């Protein structure tokens, strides 16, 4: 188990930028590929919910006891913590994800980040097969993570949000089942679902894409719904990674206040 304070996030950032993620060759007995993505995730909780007052990130190997036991002991009594379930892109954790982590914890949300590359044999992007096949894998990860989140007593179950970037964004815009208070789609254009998000009609959706996105230039999801501040944004001159643009941060903050406060 790794327990990393906010100041320790610099270490995480250096690891993800250099692409140092590893995939286990073999999982321990009783650990399925999809459960490994949850067990080997990164889980950051804002300090205002924790007894020590510092924002903390919990990370473990797949053969270690559940991180939720340690986190639960650190949570102040009678806290209900809103959560963003975040799905990374097809290259794994990146600098984009760290920007979103800082933004969301600053807004008072815990961010749960399963690791798709904890699956043995998981490969990057097109090496894993067509996008539709990869989204099927990632959807399985969302389903498992949501089941686990429902078991955590200190989570505000009415404010669990699904968010994804790139391949994770495709996974988010393909999610058609209930279970989340809102969806946030970054760097995806709903390409597998006819251009519109598959979320139930009463679920607020925010979609952000860059004008010069290398995969889907200027094409964001088409959003007609108006519930909860739903909107679709194209960042002028923006590239595939939209996390660092001021417009993205502003849009996320405004959306969270409207959809889920």
C-alpha cells in the first residue's frame, strides 16, 4: 500500500509522464482482471474530509488489503464525500489526469481513478484492438467500480459523477445506464454512439474537445439536453489534451455547481 500526501503528487506526476506504468504478468488467486483495475487504482480525497486535514492519495498493489479500509479510518465522522469516477486514456495515466485531479479535489470532490493497465496483457491504444473492443473492456471497469463505490458508506451516493478522457471519454459517452449524477466527457466526440452521448435523458452531460484535436478536430458530442447545465464546448485552437486550457477548468467548475451542488 502506498499512502501519498498532496506534496507527494510530484512523485506521481514524474512517474506518469515518463510512462512508467507496468502491467502485472499474473494476478494473485481470486483477483480477476477487472477487479485488478479497481485494486490498483489511485484514489485522492480532499483534506477537508480527512482527520489530518491534508489531501491524500491512496494507491496499492493488487495483492494488498483494500485501500478503502485505510481511507475509511482517515475520514472525519459523518462525512458524505462526492466522487468523480475517472477513466484515463488509452496510454494510461498522464499529465492530463493530474490536472483534473487537482481541479476536482479543489472543488471538493474525491477522484477515483481505476487503472486499466492492471489487466495482464493490456496494451496501449490500437495495439489492444479496435476502439469498440477497448470501450467494452473499459465499460466493464466502470460497472465494477460503480459496484464497489456503492459499498462505501462515506461516499455521497447522490453525487457520483462519471468522467473520462480520450478512450475514457469514449467509455463515458457510451455509458447508457443509470447510476451517475452527471457525465463529463473530455477529448471524445461520441463516435460510437452516433454523435450524441448515450446517457439517460435526465442525466446532465458536459463534453469538451479541442478545435485541433488530432483524433476528432473540432467535433464534440452533440448535446441537445439542457438539464443540469448540459453543454458541448469546442476549445478554440485546442488540442487533444484539453485539461490545461482555462476554458476547460471554467466549464467544469460551472457544470459541477449547476449539476451537482
